[in-house]
DNA sequence: AAGTTAAGCGGATTCCTATCCGCTTAGCAA
DNA sequence: TTGCTAAGCGGATAGGAATCCGCTTAACTT
C-alpha cells in the first residue's frame, strides 16, 4: 500500500511490517511503549494492564488495543530490543553460537544461550504467558528461534522432520515450565541447563562430523 | 456420603484428598461438575465460565470458587474420570504400556498413549491452558505423568537427573504446542507422533537390554 | 437434644479484558 | 488551499475473574 505515483518516493517499507503507519499512530505506539515500560519498571508486570497503560499514556483503551492486540503482545514488544541483540548473536556473532562451528555445537550453544536469555527476561515473559499462552508462538522471537533450530537440526539430522522436531526441542523453554521449576519446585536454573545438556548429549553426538559449518 | 456416628464408621478418606468434606460441600461439588459438564457439552468450552456455571448450578459464584480455584482447575476436574482410566492403563494395564516390558519400550508406549490421550481431550485441555497456563502442572494428572516418566527414565538412564529430564520430555505435550501445531499450522497429529518417535529413537535405544521389567 | 464452632455459602464489589462505533484527523489530490 | 477519505482515536459498554465478608448450617460434643 506504499508507493504512490510521484517519481521521488523515498520512503521505504522498513521490515515488511504494516503497510505504512500514520504519523499519529507511530507517535502513539511510542507513547504506549514508554508508558508500559515505566509501569513495568516501577510496579512490576502485574501493573501492566491495558487500562493502566492507556491511562499512563494519556489515551483511550481502544487505541492501545489497536496497536497491540493484547497484554502479552505488548509485553513481548517491550523485549524487542533485547531480542534483536540475541538474534544477532546467533545469526552473525562469534562461534560456536554464531556461524563457523559444527551444527551440533551451535545447537548446544544456542539452547544454552536461550536458557540464559529467557532467564534474564523471565518475569516479563512469565507475565506475557499468563496473559495469553499462545502469544509466544506468534511472536517474531519464537519464529526466529524455531527457524534457527530447524536449520541446525536439518544439518545434523537430515532425515528428521526438523520443523516439528524443533518445536519439541523448544517446548521446554516456554515460560510455563521454567516458572514451574523455579517458583513451584525451587529447582535452580543450573539444573535445568544441565538437563538440557544431558538431553542433547543423548540426541546429538551420533554424527559429530564437523562438515560444512555456517 | 452419609455414614453417621454409629460404631461401624465405614467412610474412608478416599485418596488423601481434603481432610474430609462436609455433606453440603460434596453435594455442591457434584452440582458444579454436572452443570459445568452440561455447559461444556451443549455450548463448548468457552461457555464454561465461573459465572455461567454458578448460574447453571443455581448457586453463588463464591461457592464455585471455593470448590475450584479457577476455570482451568474446574475444566481439568471434568476430565478426571478419563484421566484415572489412563493412569490405570499405564500403571496396571497390559505391556508395553503397563508393567512387563523394558523401560525404554514402556516410555515409548507411554508417550504415544499420552499423545492420543491429549488429542482426545484437546478441546477441554486447550481451554484450561488458556484460562490458566500453570494449572496443568499442579494437576494430579501431570504429577502422575511426571512420576511415571521419571521412574522409567531412571531405569533407562540411571545417571540422568530424571526429575528435570522428565519435565523436558513432557513439555511438548502441553496443550499450547499442540494447539499451535494443529490450529495455527495445520500439522496433522501423526506428524507430531512421528517426531516424538524420532526424538525417542535418538535418545533411548543406546541400551535396549530388557533387564528387570516393571 | 442442645450448644458450639469451623466450614460453607453467595452475592455485592472491584478490576480487567475486549469490542464497538461515532467522531477526528493525517495525508493525499486537484 | 481546499476537500476527500481511509486510518486512527477513545470512551462507553458488556461480560468475566476473583475477592470479601456477614449470614447460615453441618456435624461434632456433652
């Protein structure tokens, strides 16, 4: 919907996002994110309700809902910056997390890093999951994780149904399980990482040839 | 549920549940379950709200909340009968699901059966998960599954941290992922089962000795 | 049978989510 | 500049979650 008729149309559709966003809409998006961020910092995740955000941002609830369909989406949007850093790390960063190491090593490194990443943003992700369990799967973050794991699995185990298998491997990283282990059972995160390590140790090393890395 | 004061006090605390339940409380629990079950059958899972159940059962909302802390707990309670049948099948039923087969075979059989079990009650479990993501982990059902998988893992892989590992193996069976695969991506359930099979195939057969079964 | 008390009861209440729809305005065209 | 129109805006509204607290009652005691 961009590209009008004039010859010098410079504006470019940034990332395949929405079909362009009106100026007031963009301004309000910022205001919403700022207000939400402030609420989160000052009063914790429970205080981030659509009503509270709208009030803090000085606008109607309808506007907040127009930008972010639900609380979970809004909360996950707050993590966007960190998420992009994480993505860069496993897409372009140094090995073994980034390209250059054998796929099996990269997979292990990725799941380790993912554990830390989720642990770091645990509170917000927990709140998001509680507000709307399915939001994570629809987030750009999860899609990227899944694509990455699928790719690595495909190189490690070409015979597998890597798409579904990647979902299975990522399932334990949903905030639900981590919350259960940490809060309800007091399991330290190191044990979780050790178990992930153990699981990979069982699954992966069958063919540890360091074929074409990248 | 009568059994008054006479010498022949037959009543027995069924399963270590609550420290006994007053007669009116028990009666209301039944009424709530019946009303909820009716709503579920006639109007689907979305219609099962605490308000609607209370109205259908002819009582106040507070009473419903007293018996079942939230919608998810109530929904899961509706599955209790089926859940007990499932438990009997893997605790006492015929091998390989029940005792008698090598642990690795039993684990595979269990995860297969669990897939079917969850698929069969998918709608309700999905609704429960949506209402309260953590409810499943606290349910008697999940605790039993976890105990069973832990036990089998311990026999297959004594060196592992079987408790955490069991959580990892069970994570894909949360309704969240299954909903995502089925509804959002149209993946048939057979593919899911095949991937589970594949995952086990990678993890387990290292030592397939049929040692002491049971 | 009557007394005692902890448990149960239930609806009023508060806060939230989510949607709807008439009003406003940015951004384009003439 | 002056319309025009699709997009955006926002508050009113509907309905559910969850809690609270004064009243009621089952069930044990004597």
